[in-house]
C-alpha cells in the first residue's frame, strides 16, 4: 500500500510539473484562466463559459469558471487551478486503470496503469488549464457508468441506477465545458435500452436516476437559462446578451465585453495583440492594439 501511495504521489508530481511547464499564454488557455480569475476577483456569478468560435457564441453555465475560480479562492496562487485539475484527472485515470484491470485480469497491471497515466494526449489535455482537460474526468465517469450499465460489459460493481446517475452527471458537466457532449447521448440511450429486458419499471427507475444525476451539475446552468433562456447557448455574439458582470445603460439586457477588431475575444495570437477582455473592459478600448495602425 505504501509503495502504491509513493508511486501515485510521484506520478502526480510529474503530471503537475508537466502541466505547469506547458505553454500558458495561448488564446484558449488565457481565456479559461481569466474566466476563473474574474470570478475570484469579483465574486460575481459566472453565467457563461468558454467561447465557441465557429458559432460566435459562448457555452452557458458556471462550471468552467468555478473549476478555476474556486481553487483560486481557496489558495490565491496561480498554480491552484493546476493542482485541482491534476487531482481530478489523476483520480479519474486511476479509476479507469483499476476498472480496466478488473475487466482484463490477465493483463499486466504495470502496463495498464503506466499506459493510462502517461499517454501523451492525457498528459496534454488533463494536466494543463484548458477546457478539454476538464472533459476527461467527466468522460471517464460517464464510460464507467456506461460499462456498468450494459450487461455485456458490467462487472456489477455499481447498481444500474447509480451507473445511470453517473452518466447523467457527466453529461451535464461536459455540457458546460465543451461542445462535444452530444456525442455521449447515443451511448446513454444504448445503455438505457440495454436494460429493457428488466421491464418498464426498471427503465423508469434508471431514467429517473439519470435525470437526478444530470441535475447536480445542471443546477449551475439554471441561472443562465433563467436569465437568457435555453437558446442562450447559440446566441450570436452581436445579440444583446450580457456575460456575468457586464452591464449597459443603453440595452435592457446588457451587452458583451468588446472584442478585438480581428474578432478575437481574448489575447489574440493572430495579430500580436497582448490585450484581453479584462484589459479591454478596464481600458474601454474596442480596437486591437496590435492592429491600431489599420484603418
């Protein structure tokens, strides 16, 4: 047991240092950190999360900002969100490795654990503060629930209602982090229908458990939906929709913080602009300093 604790501690330190040493001043990383930093600095409830560039919109919900901002409130140092993220990802990957070892008892445990904890994409996207990193823990929880729900895969470590609740919670978690959440819906439907032989009552219980699980992270969506409606996720950036903390005396529902003239909402690597939305809000500038010479 002591050896396992020492090994996991060393792996955690390695993964944390890897995340801290990764490039931070890219547009996506800066935006995600600023979402939490704004919550930490203002204590205003965050209504929206990451930007969606191809729809000129923002993902509704407070979860992403809270995942960065709450650690900063607990320990106001820049590394705090990295520590929490690495705790989440290491716990999730360790759970997945344990479950895989249970599914494949003849496979070498050192290979499964070493593989899962050091795969390049898990190092890149679960140790560094960027929104896909926060997808991984929920994705692991979702598929553990999926495997335990489908009779062909189940090890009977979890009851079907608990497994459905895990899938529901993971779905609404990812819904506030990344636009890939619809890909999980067919898996949830297949898992639910795989228990149809148990009767209508069991299906109803499992559906209720799924909804109950989805409600837990889903509560963080309610303030946004109550203020802007469910369609807020696809609203165009030019529409009069306010982000948390923004206000406008000329619009009844507020307006978004100004964007760079190049279209970027945060630090713009395309034109060399070093400003961010926070800087723009304070300075009142709406043009990109990196393109100030353009007409």
